[in-house]
């Protein structure tokens, strides 16, 4: 009997290809949308979490200028000097590293290859503050820092672009007008926030950058890394009063510099991502609902025809449960097939989209199961319930249905 | 038919009321009818006199409002839905006024359907369906769907579906209603042969006296009551020289 019902169900599916297709489509869309959105949301959350970990905890960025954001005014504000760095090192408590940074956009040339990147003139503290590890080579020596020698440590992207698979150690890169020896390669960190490539960077001693690139003793900004136990509020307060004093600001004058707590930024960022994920989830839930309504629609539209079909089957001697089994199998087959296609489609969509957005692809079995089960349930319920009602009528009533 | 053969079907004071309250309409007002095994009965009467209603009740497709329906001595109103379905499956063949074939389904599959619910093997189904379709003159049309068949052809598919199970009773509601006179006579010959050679009891609704003339008994309905019930002698003369159809 099961075999008969299966035969009848498959026949009925094949016979009504358009209706079957639309039902399956509704389920596919619902399932694929939910899984894709939730998976992307998970990926984005993970990406931000990774970036936060990459930033290192308790990092402060100190910049000249009044405030962040639009209308930021740094032009008039005095820049930092090396003496400021030394003062911070000596007078603020609980610091792990204080790294001055002088940035400059340059074109790099090695052999026949060239590449545009950013150079940061800094100290060995930068490795601590920026949470950088070396993949090969070494940091700057005291001598190189003091004398401003033409040496550099390059990021993974720069290495790939200029040297390919070869080891760059000991080779020299032409930076603007001078040749610079590569003494180290940074371990890759990957994509940073907002599509920025953190590995596209070149580090050289502060002096070297000041002399050969910017031609001034100014320092662009300062990275300050706090010890784990340090209270960042206290440290920021100390830092501010020190800088205000050194910059001779009057009691009621605004700061002409800015201290940013990256941990705070990261928290804000991950909060935003969490909201986004929630939003995506809501959109996904709506699309699941829309898919479900689509299925209901198709099922309800075909109720008249199907009720008559049930009437015919009953009239020629089918038992109620035989008819119901056929309808149940029909709905299960369609729903399961649609759900499966949806899951597969979502898998490839996620694969493509995460690659496109340089996000990690986190396969989430929970959401796959939930979406599948929900859609399948809708399909089965709306295929089965009207059939049940029809099969409980007298055959003649089912046949007369309009 | 001799009075001695046992009643196959007995209707006692059957009434049927459609609708409720103000809109209630009594389509059958107390029908008493005895049909014996092997009879060939024509049911006639004006439109709206309750012919289809009584056929549906006899076919266990509908339930009467009151009265008793005995099928081989069993009170049908005491049977549950499944038992009535089994009665339809094993003993009754029904030809609807409006065909009621499954859409987008070939003639062959339509005719096989009752056998499928009987649990017969694929080969047995194919063979029997082919034979039944041949019987109604549709060999070569097995793979056509109702949409590809004329009204007369659909009617014949419906008849094939009703006779494929070789039922005890064949109930046909205006089986020649959509056919031209030549086809109508062919169908009547067919029903006659089924009745004569296989002993299938036939009840048939018709408007046309020509067709009713094939029957040995004519029951006249008027306004939900049996108006007259007459036995004939003569019908066998019409069918005598007709070849026995294949089934
Ligand atoms: N489902 C129904 N609901 C209400 N009235 C019905 C229904 N079916 C039939 N009738 C009425 O019952 C009467 C008998 O109908 P029917 O048995 O179909 O007549 P006929 O002799 O033409 O086959 C008609 O007047 C018809 O209008
Ligand atoms: Mg009628």
C-alpha cells in the first residue's frame, strides 16, 4: 500500500509540474535566504571579533587635532615630537609600549616590480602595540634606530607583490629616491576593518622616515599599548593631563589632540555588527515567511482541483487513509526536495559571498536544520491539511466542491 | 427476471433533503425500490426529479436523510466510511454524469486506478485496462488525456473505469448523454452484453426512450417519488444479433 501511495504521489507530482515547481521554489527561497543571511551575519561577527583580537587589547591612539569625525581640525594643532614620546614613556604609569608613527604613501620598486603602499616610520614598540609577529628576519637594532639606517620590515602583501615566493631578506627595495634593505617580514594578519589590507605596509625606523620621506621631525600619531592590568580610564586621564601640560593649554581650552581607545571602538563596532546580524535575521525570517505564504497560496489555489481529485479517488473505492498517505508523501517529497535544494543553494551562495567579502565562512548546522524543518513543516501542513478535510467528506460533496 | 432471485438492493422509504431551514429542498420524498441480481433497469424522469440523487445514494457516494438502504441484506447506513469505500471498491461501478476523470492523466491510468486501489499487480492492471478500453472502442487512445478526448470518448473512458473491476452492480448516470445515436447504441449493446454475459446488474439513468428500450424494467421518477415501475419483455430482440463484446 505504501508502494502504491508512493507511485500515486510521484505520478501526481510529475503530472502537475508547474504546481510542484512553484511549491519547491517557495521552499527553496525561504530556506536559502535564511541560511545565507544568518551565515553571513555569523561570518561578519567572527570577522570583527578577529579584528578586535588582532588589534591587541588596551591600545590607545593619540593624534593631534581636536576631535574625530567630520570637520576634524588637525591642521592648526601642533604635531608631536620625539620629546613627547619620551615624556609619555616616563610619566604615564602602566604602559607596555609607546610607538611613534610617521606615515607616508609611497611607491615601492624591487627589480621590475613596483607597488604602492604606506610606509610607517616607527620604533620596535610598534610590534608590541600593533600585535605584530615576525614571519622571518628581525626587528630594528638600536644602532639602526639611532642612526636612521635605510632598513625596513615589510608586510606580507608587499612581500607577495614585490618578491613573490622568494625570500626578500637582504634584498633592497627602492623607496622614493633611496634603497632600503629588507631585514624582516611581518606575519600575515589578513583583511582589516572596512576592507583595509593590514598586511599592505612597510615599517622603517622613525628617523629614517623623518629624514628621507617627510623631511621633518614631526610625528603623525602615537600608539600606546597598556599593560593588561592597567585601568584605561586612569591611563587616559594621565595621558591627557600630561599632554595638556606639555602643550601649555589653558584651564578652559579644549584639547588640541585626541586620545582614542581602540577597545572602545571595537566594542562599538561589534555592537553594530550584532545589530546588523539581528537585522539580517529579521529580514531572513520575513523571507522565510514569504516563502511559506507562497507555498500556502499554491496549495490553497489548487484545493478545488485537489478536492475533486480526492472525490474521484474516494468514489472509485480508495480508503481515506490511502488518499491521505498519497498526499502526505507528495508534500513530504516536495518539501524535502525544496529544503535540500535550499540548503545546497545557500551553501554555495555563502561560499561565494564570504569569499567576495573576505569573511570567514562559518557553516551553521543549527540554522540549516531550523530553516529546513520550518519550511518542510509549512509544506507538509499546507499540503496535508486541506487534503485531510477533503478526504473526510462524502465523495459526492468532494466532487461538487467549487 | 423471476421473482425468486434474492433482492440485491432494497431501498425503504428513502428521503434526501438538501440544505437546511428555509433553503431546505426535499429531492427524494420516500423511495421504495427493490432491485434483484441480474436486472437491467432504466431510470427515467424529468430533469430535477431526483434520478441522480438516488443513483448517488445507491453508489454509496452520499448518505440519505432517512430510510434504509440494504445491499445484499446489509444495512448500508450501519457501515462506516471505510466499509462503504470497500463496498464501492469491490461491488460497485459508477459512471458519472460529468465523467469525473482525473485531469492530465491518460485514459489507461484513469482506468487502472480502481485496480490499483484493489492492490492488483501492474501487469494485471495493464491487461485489464487495455481490455476495458478495447471494450468501449478506445483501443489506440490509451495514452490520451481527457483534454485530448471528445466528450463521447471521455464518457467511454468513464464506462471503462467502471467496468474494469467487473462489479456486481453498474450504476450509470446518463451514460449516453454526450454521445451521438450510433455511439449510444453501441454503449447500450455493451451494457446489455455485460448484463447478459457476466450477470452484472445494471442501473442506468436516461432521458431517451430509445435507450430505455434496452432495459427490461423502467422506473419512472417524478418529483422525488417513483411514479411508475414497469417490466418489459422485448429488449432482448434488440441485442440478440449484436456480437458479444470482448469483455
Ligand atoms: N447538492 C445539492 N444541493 C441542493 N439541491 C440539490 C443538490 N443536488 C441536487 N439538488 C436538487 O435536487 C433535485 C434533484 O436533483 P437531481 O437528482 O440531480 O435531478 P435529476 O433527476 O435531474 O438527476 C433538483 O431539484 C436539484 O436542484
Ligand atoms: Mg441528473
